[in-house]
C-alpha cells in the first residue's frame, strides 16, 4: 500500500487512505477518509454489533429497505448472473444432488 495523507485522499475523492502508523489498538491498516477510523477496528465493531439481537434486527431492516428501493437493480443483476457459464455449471451440479431430485419428485 502506498502511504497517502487524508488531505491527498480527499483531493483524489478516495474513500480510504493509508498512513503506515498504528491506530489506538495497534492495527496498521487503512483508515476511512470520512471518519479517520481504522478499517480493522470498524470490522471488529461491526461483527460485535451485528451479532447481538438488536444489531441483527437493524441489519434486517436495512436489508429490507435496500431490497424495496433497489428491486429493479437486483433483478437486473440476477438476470445477468444467471446467464454466466459459472452459474449454469453450479446450477447443473446442484440439480444432480439426490436430495434435490427427491424434492422435485415430491413437488410434482
């Protein structure tokens, strides 16, 4: 990683910058331009927050809002993905599994 100041990162419209100096918890990692906070510390905080019931409900609400506001974008992305060779190969492999075949027989 190249060492860059926050000021330079702002001028270049970057979201992250790297100082090469450790944060308060001794992580030598990138920092966010918006808050000056360490990316590693943010990951730890998010993992802890979203593992408790309150955080899980907040995440579910956020996901639901995103899906409602971006349904067309999501559909278009899924349409493109379903046409890729990797997706088709994975789907074919999945459909060959015994429990999937049993499920299909049960439905029909």
